[in-house]
């Protein structure tokens, strides 16, 4: 008999903060984690997840109430939008589509690996798509949606497999991104255009670094103003989603946080163009870093690691190969196509995040890297826009193509 322990919202938030403190503490004590930029939420979150898994097998399930989780994620993506001034968009906007092309090519390869290995191991090739771009590039949400389709149309019960594969990808995407990007940075002696250390906000007032080591000169007034703007983005995103869904084009399945991002882009460019209000970018930076850190801590501490035990050995083999393929692709292809420079290395680290996990994992990887090596505003514009929005569209097209090819 299993006893469920319910943790209320305030206590869940406190535990999320403890997750971050735990990650910071372990990283200061374990040199290899610092060397390879393993993000603190991953480290602390996995420790808590293992503890929760232990209690699960003792007959106690812990249920966190994480009502703030989605809001924190939307707040973070709103800060990404607020950082995207038209000057930055004009400078690096074309790289969004270049990276989209790279990421789409990888999705085709990812599904080819999944389908090919499934056939070689004597499994239904459709299962190869589950341990391919459906869960790895798509994440838990896409996995759940496609599982329902597979059950209805093909009689395959894949929900447990989808959740387990997506969990595996989330963890591995957060683990391999830092080491791969850091190796590229060290090997090619790459440096940020803004320098590795120093107070970047004094030298570049409009720069958003997403570094938890940055000294932010903020006031209570600035904090309230920027918090108001972020909440406008979050509230507006909900209404925009309802409006778009009401037009009958909800099949695009655009996540709510994408609307928050684009509302942020609109607000910052209206303010910049009209000069009616100057958004304090240091406050945006601080609140964005806080929102992302807490969101990821909540995501990691609520992982059900025991679901990974539902993965049969053939599926684990496929997922292990997918991890290696992504690492090699980002190291040799993503980095070179995106320019073989510092920004390209940070983008490669981000690609590891959403190529195996989710866009927040990608941003977490990049945040850990820039905290050590210096800002990369271009990476923080390119990766979230592709990973949060465009890749879902190309993923859908690629998956439909594979299903047709397999004769289903």
C-alpha cells in the first residue's frame, strides 16, 4: 500500500530553493562538476529526485503542489522577449533560420536512428519515433500528445515509455551540454565579445547575461516595474492563446510561453522605438535568472525516476545511442555551421539541451556556460526562439513524413 504525502505550494517553493542551494553547494565541492559546467538545478534536482525515488520504493509517494511552475517558465521567456531589441534582431535574426535548418536536419537524423535501431532490435519501428524526436526534441508534452494518437490509431500503449524517454532525455540533455560546449571553447580558445569577467552591466547597460554571478544594480522600484511588465506578458499570453485557439488553429499547439516571449519582444521594441519608457535590463536579467532557476528546480525535483525502470534494455540502448549521436552532431555540425565562434559554442551547448530535453534545459546549459565564460546575447535569442516555437512545427512535419514512409 502506498501512502501519498502532499506538500503544499509554499513548502514546495521552499524545497525548490533548497534544491538550488544544494546544487550550488555540491558544485563548489566537486571540481569536475564546475569544470564541465553541470548546471546547479540538474545537480540539486537529481539528488532530491533520488531521495524521492527511495521513498517511493518504501511505500511513500511525495506529491508537490507546483502551481507557480508554469508562471515562472512564462516569466523567464518574457525576459527573453524583453532582451530582443530590434537592433539585436537585425544583427542576428538570420541566424535563427540558420539554426532552425540545423536543428531540423538533426531531427531527421534522430528519427532515422530511432526507427533504424528499432527495426534492428526487432521492435515496431513506430516505437523508434517515441525514442526519437517525439520525446527527445519534443519533450513530455509532445510525448503525451503523440501517445494518445498512437493508442487511438495504431493500438500502441506508449504513454509510460514516452514519459520515461522524455525524463531520460531531460537529464542527459542537461548533463552533456556543458562539457561539449566547454570543450569547444577550450579547444578553439574562444572568448566572448563582451569579455569573460567584469561588471558587464556597467560597460553594456542593455546587455542581458543570465549569469547568476553578475552584479545587478537594481532597486525596489525597478523590480516592481519589471515584475509588472513580466506579469502583463504572462497574463497576455493566456488571452492570446485563447484567442488563437478560438480561431480554430489550435492544431499548431503553440505553447503559452511562446506568446509570452513575443509579447515581450513587442513591448521592448515599442518602448525602444518611442522612447516612452526605458526598461531596466539589469532587473530583467535578475528576474529572468531567478525565474529560470526556480522553474528548473521544480521540474527536476518532481521527476519520477522510477519511470526509467519501465524502459526495456533495447530502449535504453537506443536512448544511449541517441545521446552519443546528439553530442557528435552538436560538436561537429552545429558548432561549425553556426560560425565556429564563441556564440556557436554556446548555441551547441543549448542544442544539446533541447535536442534531448526541452528548451528550458537548453537555456539552463547556456546560463551555466556564460556564467563562467562571458555573455552570449545572440545565443539567448537564437536558441529559445527555435527551441520554443519553430522546432515544434518542423518536428510535426518530419514525424508525419516518417509515419507515411513506414506505411501507417
